[in-house]
C-alpha cells in the first residue's frame, strides 16, 4: 500500500511539472498575441484628420521591414514631439492626440511599430529599439536635439525611456508607464519566471537611470493596469530629474478626458523652468546650534 501511494505521489508530481512546463511554453509562444493588439491597414489606406495638417511617410528599414509614419505640422513650430503610442490599434486612431501638442506649437511624429497599421516586419524588442533609434536619427538630421521631446504612452513609455537614455532630447514625458514589462505581467502570473519567458521584458526601471534630461511622469491614481505606485517606484530610480504628476481619478486609457491632464501637459510644454538654486532654498537650511546657558 505504501509503495502504491509513493508511486502515485511521484506520478502527480510529474504531471504537475509537465503542466508547468507546458504553461511556460504557451506563455512564451503566445505572448505577442496577448501583448500586442494591432490594427492592420491596407497600403492604399488614406489617413484623414480634418483639424490637423499632416504628411505621410514610409521609412524603409531593411528588406521586409518598413515603418508607417505621420508628421503633424504646427504653423510656427518651436520643437518636435516623437510620440510613441500604446500597444493597440494603429496611428490611424492615435493621430487625434497630436492636437494636444500642435496647439502648443510642436510638430508631432507618430510611428506605427512593426506589424501595426501599414508597418511591416517581425516584432522583437531589439527590432523596435533599432527602428525607433533610426527614426530619432532622422529627426536629428533636421532638428537639433534641444528641440526634441520624447513622449511615451503605456507600451511606448519603455521605448521612449530607452531612446532618452542613449540620446539627449530636451525632455522625456511618460504617460501611464510601467516599472518593467516583466514585473507588470508578473503581477498576473507570479508563479512563472517572466524575466526568462518574456520576449519583451522592457526594463524601463533600468533605462531610466541613464536619462540625463528632465523627466515628467503623468499617471492616473485609479489606473488598474499599471497602478499609480508603479510611477512612484519608477521615479525613484532617477529622483533628481523626475517630476511625478498624479491625475486624480484617472484610469489607464482616459487621461485625455481630464482637464488636469491637459493643464499639466500645457505647463510642461510651454514653461521655461530656470535652474533651481539649492543654496538659496530651505533644502540647504541648517538650524543653528543652541548655546548652553546655565542660568
């Protein structure tokens, strides 16, 4: 009887290990399907925005890989925003957000990642990084970096941070960012080794340490996908350059419906913040030692 129980226990353990390994294989194989929700557009599709002036461009990376790009134009641009969008749809739907920057006199570049919209190519983290660096380099050929603003929304926040860490833009703006993709997905599958399984670990928390420009983080306090605490932890990785702006009641996909979001964004884009003088502030204030008086 004891031998039977022992062998039965071993069988259960084997089945559990097999099930665990099968789950790991499924997560590795199907993660692109769950991580990306692209909208495919036909090559002949025509973009239309009644209230915005724009040009459409195609950037050929290599054979089989090309990027679909829109440039929205301000009348008197004082800079250019490279807007890196989230993980869904295409720039067809995201283009409407360009108005939030054009009205502050910034041109806006929006890019569809590989496999989104009219863009082609196999998706990989290294491929995304290489593609976006090439886009940034193309912008630098026409505009000095002091006039380039990087804006990353959700998925795009990690790649915007990577670009800022290896370049010298005027500023980095992050909208609903994540600490790292492996940590974020690990919240839902804590029993799996996500750091080994993920093809897109996107370690924003590591890249942000090397950013040398001002960093502005906007995050909704009611964000259920990437909780607000995510940005608190992320900003601590480069606390001297980070400023965190809570959007009270904001969720993950609706910050643009809050007036406070637009007020903060306008303030960031339009204010010229002077260098802070630590010596003439209360930060450097030291209380004088009291002298001892016996009477």
